[in-house]
C-alpha cells in the first residue's frame, strides 16, 4: 500500500490504525531509526534533568555546535562521524570545565567562546572540503533514516555507558545541582564531578546528533526535562516523566516524518516544544485555580 494514500472505504478503523502504526517498520531503515530514536528519547531527558537544575541549558546547544569540526574531519577521512565527534566532545567538555574551574572566565563566557570558535572552524572545514559524503543539512538537522547497524551498536554502547555512570553518580549530581555550596562544604569533589558530567553530556550529544542534528539537540536534551519539572516537583519523578515526554516526541516525530514526508529531527523537536507549551499552560491554569481556591 502506498504510504501517502490510504483507502478508507470498506476498511474498519482499527485496521487502518494498525496499518498506520505497523507499516513504517516493514523497512529495516525505519527499525534502525526507531531503535536509535528510543535510545535518544530516553538518555537525553535523563541527562537533561541534571542540566536543567544546574542551569546549563545553553551548554548542550553549545557543545553540539562545538563538535562540528570533529564530524567534518571524520567524514573527510572516511570513517564514521562517531570517531571524530566523541574525542571532540570530550575535548570541549574538559576545556570548558578547565576554564570554569580555574575561573579564567565565567561559565557562560567559556561556553560561548567554545561554541563560536569551534563551530566557525567546522564551517571553515566544510567550505574548504567540498564534495562531502553527506550534506551540510544532514549534519545540522540529523540523518536518522541513514543510521547503519554499526551506528546502532555504537549508540547503544554509549547510551549504556552514560546510563550506568549517571546511576553511579546520581546522588552526587543531585546534591551538587541543588546545593553547590553545600556540596563543597560536605567534602564532595565538585571539580572532578563537573568534569565527569560534562564528558557524559558530550557523549550523549554525540549520540543525539544522528537523530536531530547539531541545531536541534537542545530540543530533546532540555525541553522534555524542563516540561516535566513544570508539573512535577520531585526530581526523580520529574525525570521519569521527562523520559516519557522524550520517548513520545521521538517516536511520534518519526511516525510523522514517515507518513507526512517531514524532516524527522525538526518533527521530534516541535512535538517536544508542543509538550512544553501544554505543561506551561497546565501550570498556569493550575496556579490560578489554587489562587482562586485560597481566596
């Protein structure tokens, strides 16, 4: 059946719905895309929850742009972009962490410097290269439908590494996120913890780049977590809600990209944004209702 034409005559509605759900995954490339999207929809909101309480929303977007030189170099050499973007992400994380720790500049200044400098370097590499195996649009907006089996394996491995690390560091990350001064007084090695967190953030961004590209990373990293924290105050519960928002955005965006021939990354990000707006509206109405009740 042609995916752009569905015959509704003499066909039960439940059969039509099942066909809409099942049809995309008759193709191997869609199964691979679903697998990677589900991983990204899980790991990004979890990590994003820590990012939001630390006030580091801009960091995710900046690091995604800053790994561009590594991606371009890897493509030019003829290897998977992972081999270029992972070392570059770790380099950016350590560099930003070093500048912040040494108080060379403020945190937002350090992030802005790395963002502007390395992203510009990546664009210069692209202008000199010519004839890249993938388009600049794929780099900037993602290429989820082009994910290979080796990309799946690398993404899965990196996701597991990040999840295990976050579980091991959960208490320390929450403590230092909500009370950075108190965590130092309590004897927590905040400097090392920040380095580790930034490295984990960089690795997660590398995994996400295949799905939404350089430009839209923050849409899956920060937006679901921010939406969840609007409606749920307890951190662990808000993290779980953020994961559900992230998975819903990733999977529904993938369906829309298939059935409506839309770009997958922007579709996922737009759904995530719509969820945030709904949560904001809910909180606004809920707050007004509480105020009216108290009066």
